[in-house]
C-alpha cells in the first residue's frame, strides 16, 4: 500500500486513526497496541499476503531468541544463540535478495543453461531484518529493557516505518510504545504538516524528475547514443529525484508516526549541502549510516587500530552497505566508490591537520567536489547494467562521438531545466523539513540532525496562513495521485 495513494489517504489511514481514537477512550492500552499491530499487518499484507507469514515468523523467532540470549547472559550459550540469530537473519536476506544474482553470475561464468524459478523479493526485508539484528546484538550486550511481545512486534512492524525506514532502534521505540496514550490534536496537526511536506516532495519534484532521468538511463542501458547535456541532465535528475523521493518517504513516515504520538529518528539533514563525503554520510540515510557504524564498522575495529586498518574497515563497511541496497555489480561499485571517497577524505583531513574547510572559497570548492563525487557515484547506483553506466560516463565526459545522432527526446529542454532548478534551490538553499518544524520537535534528534540557519518566515506555525497553504498543497497533491508511483527505496 502506497502512502501516496487514494486507498491509503482516504481509507486505510482514517480507519486506523478512528480505531485509535475509540480504543484510547473506551479500551485498555493493550487493545490500542493490538489495533496498531493488526493494522500494520494489514498494511503489509496488501503487497503480498503470503509474505506476511515471513514477517510474523521473523518477529516471533527473533523475539524468542532475544529473550533466551538475555537469559543466557555472557555465557557461551548466549554467544551461540546470538550467532544463530544473526546468521539466520542474514541467511534469510541472502536467499531472498541475492540468490537470483548468484545464480545469474554462476550460469554466465560457466555457460550453463540451468534454469530456475526466480525468487520474489519480500518488500521491506532489508529494513526489518537489520532492526532485529541490532536487537539481538544489544540483547547480548545487556542493553535491552524488559518488554512484551506486542511491544516488540509493533516496534518491528509499525506501518509508517515498516517498508522503507527509517531503520528504528529498539531503544528509541519500545519505551515510547509502552507510554503510547492515544491521539492528541497537536500531534495530529504536526504529523499532518510533516506528511504533506513529504507528499509534496514525492509528487511535485521526485516523480517529474523521474520522467526525465529514467529515459536517459534506459537509453544508455540499451546502447543508444546520448548527448553531453542529456547525460548530465539525466544524472542530475536522478540525483535530485532519489533525494526528494526517499526523504519524502521518510518525512511521510515521521509525520504518520507523529500523528499517533510516536517520534521516529531523522533520516535526512540536507545531505546535498555537505562539504565533504564524511558529512554527506552523516546526513544521508542517517539511520542506515548509524547501523553500519554501530554494528559493522565499530565491531571491525573502527579507527582504533591505526590508519591502515581504519581504511580497510571503511571499505568493508561501504561495500557491504552497497550490497545491502541490492544484488548487482553497480551497487558494489557504488559502495566501493564511497568507501574510496571516505578514505581519501579522512587522509586529506589528516594531511591538512584539521576538520572541514574554513574559508568561504574553500567551503564552496569542497561542496562542489563533494556534490560532483556523489552525482557520479549515483550513475552506478541507477544504471541497470555496467555497460549502461560506462555509456553514461562517456557521454558526461563529452567523448561520445555518436551523440549527434541521439534522439530528440533525450535532448536537454527547458522543462527539465526548470524542474532541476527548483529541486536545486530547495535542496541546496532552503531549510529542510526538521528545520521548518524545529519548534515542535518533529522527530528524534541526534548530533548533526540539522544544517544551516532556518529562515524565520519558513518556520511552521499552527495558524491560518500555514493551514491554508498546507490544505491547498494537500489538495493539489491528491489531484496528482491519479497514477501513484512506488518509492525508489521499495526496490532495496
């Protein structure tokens, strides 16, 4: 079920809110949690009812394992149970997400004609599996507070964050779930405002940019010649499309959770304003970065064993982060590039003996280099084939001698320029969602969650002017939902 669909906005969400309102008034707290849990299961089953069995089974097994790990304490039994749990979760992801990729490469290398039934990828498996791996590891560390099954199940399956994050942590949610008290007018207003901002990002910016960038990458994958301007327009279109699509989803998730009185962690903090790759990964998909840092990079040794080991750990972390996004060599190369970027960034900072650039000119140059590196890496992330990615790079370098024969539909035009300009102004020049809503604590905050000053005029207030603006935006957004499109991160 899509957040940006009539079914969700006009049927599912009102029914869930009505149920919460009634149960919080006439029933016990447990009934409220069960209602939200069952609603989340219905939300997930709308995609594929059979995979609901997988979700419920995963929740149940990990809950039991977590209890047994905590009971075993620091004994060898606890260590064995943790290994079993982590291995089981990773094996589940490996089977559903990477078996097809593995078999494709084996048959191509060996020249085999072996045929198999392609395995369907359960939606959200990467997200809810990572959440539960963190839960098991922290159970072993003694960092999980006592809780009931319904609390744990809702933490994993809560529908606003279930499909594409943010990747929530048990320490952030279990306590909130225990204190959940029903609806409040202030939370409804704040959550609805954040939801509308996210919806606007999706329907007014991300989707139109997808219609521009998609054909360019498709042509590159098909071997068609592409002009220099078309290639850059396609790459930049995807760069901004992915940001507005994914940050739009994250905003909608945060807004929906806030309607029910729950705060999710921030996932984006103006990443394209970053002046280094280090800063980029502190502000892009922040909850994934946090997971990779806490449950992969630090256990590998982090930066505690010297510069050489630190660089190796960074590369391993980013390669696995790339593979997490999908089964394909493009994702591997994307992760490897970012690993290399981070290594160079850390080495440069050490060489110059300081942190980020200080002067205006140095910061501008650092921003331009960072944005260029990120944009180029996105080409590997989006292209369906390595040949298509190389074709894009060739065209972007101006070395495609056949580009003069490119079709007119792939030539840079004024409409595309207009959308790119609007996207750039919003992403690079205006406050982000949490800055606009900062007075009302829109989400869980942690270091580095905001960037830059907030324009006073753009701070949200519960008044008539903002109300009219958001209602008008919502109406226009609803009219744009005649053909809703999936969010890009549903693929990962």
